[in-house]
C-alpha cells in the first residue's frame, strides 16, 4: 500500500487495461465536458491503461476520436472524429464496435465517462454500460439518476435527516401554487430545473412576475422545477471518493462567485469568480459538513466519486445541503480535483482510484 497524507491508496497490480474515455454528449454542458476530458486524457496513466476515446456530438452521434488531446476543446474537433463507434449491448462482447471501412470490435475493460448533465450524468449511459457488462467509473445507475434529479434527491436527504433549504416542486402538468410558494419560501427564491447541471436555467425571483418567468425558463430545460428558498449563505464544496465506505477530502473549498449567484456564466466565463481551499470555517462546521457529505453520498447510493455541495448561513452558521454532482468537472477552475490535490492526491492517482472503484463495484 502507498500512503498519501491520511489517505491509503491501493497500488494497482493489474495488467494494462483498455479504458474507454467518453466526452461531449447531447447536453447543455457539452462544451464543458470537452474541457474536462482534456485534463483526464493528459493525466491518465498510460503505463497502466490503453485508452480509446469516443466523442459524442451535441445531437448524440458517437464518434471515435483520433486527433490530438488539445484539439478536443476546439470547434473543429469533429474533423478528427469521422468514424462511428458505439457500445455493443451484448454482454459477451464487452466491446466498442467501430464502424469504419471494416467493422471492428475493440474489447474494453472499463468505461470512463467525462460527461456533464443530461444523457451522461443521469444514469442513462451508466445503464448502457451495465447492460453491456462493462464496469463504468462514477456514480452508478441509481446514484447518477437520483442525484441528477434535485427534487428526488431532496426527498432522500430529508429521509436521512440532513438539513437543507425549504423547497417546492412544480411539474409541467401542474398549475403552480404561487400562494403556497410565497407563504412557505418567501421572496426572493431560486428557481431551477430539477435535472440540469452547472446552474443552467437558474433564476432568482424577487416577485411573482419573476417567479412565473423563472418557472417558464426552467421548464425549457426539464419537465420538473425546483423552487427553493433563498439563503444568505457561503457556498462550500466537499470531495468524496469510494463505494460503500467513502472518504471525504480533509479540507473543504469555498466558491466566491463574481455574480450574485454561481450560474453557468459565473462558473465558466467570469474570471472574477474565485475558489478558496481550505474554506475558512470553524473546525466543528467542517467536521459536520464532512459527516453530512458522507451520509448524503450513501443515502443516494453514489459510487466512485462525487462532489457534495453545501450552503453555510452567513449569519447563523447553519449548514444546509445543496446538491451532489456525480461527475464533477475537471476543468482548470474545478473544485473537485483541487480538493484532492490539496490532500496530496494528484490527478493521475485520482483517475487511478476512479477506475479501481469501478472494477471493485463490478466485482462486488
């Protein structure tokens, strides 16, 4: 065993494995995925793994990517991904089928999706690989599906006794009960698509007119909307890794958005948004957040790795769980890899562990 800080890391003694790294996706976060995957491909241990790379277009076409890593984030990446490559659902294959001049089956040992948002982080691709009998890094079918649906996750958080902001669910087929929301939540309140990542389609409503327009916007991204009380809070993030006995990063991180809240633009396009590690919090607050993070990870059946996000009230110090992200970003600004690096676990070893956990879970 190797030991880094307080984290025991198993040494991988396996022969070289074939890993299929997947990026892009039919998602509003397609472009972010193409940035994240560059970090993964630049850091994956080539002495341990043979890598095959697949890019999924915004309209859902699967292509074998054969270009340079740096080109993936450029608009012309598809110039280097002309050949169709799909997963065989036949468990006897455990392979990617490449449909070039000749049809070829490439056996793979592990799938490593670097996909954010719908059609990648929501249990769909995880289910495809489960059907194919191929171990898949990340949250698993149940954990991915549950955590992608914020309303469903909140039901489980409540079941586990984890404090969270008050909320109301609105579905597309229902008439919004504005009086209920105003009485229970009060203005201002946040309006979010229930199943969308990176704060896409999120608005802050200060009156009924803004609440109506916020719900209409959120319904463009999902059939179900989460309306949530506004908390005067700091945004704190934790990094979790493991399967049935997860470990939480020693330190926590704080998001300091340049805008009023950490929406998609503030997260990825505004250079004035900052992150801080470690977050300046009392020790007892840090330990309680870590306890809640582990409890939330377990109640939602997460696997592999996730980022668990919290609010801390600026006045009272009260902790409230926000959400779980089951495929956290690996962009230059992403908190998840930074939190583990702060513990002495570099990105190469993080990827090793993600793959090991996928294999462990498939053999469990």
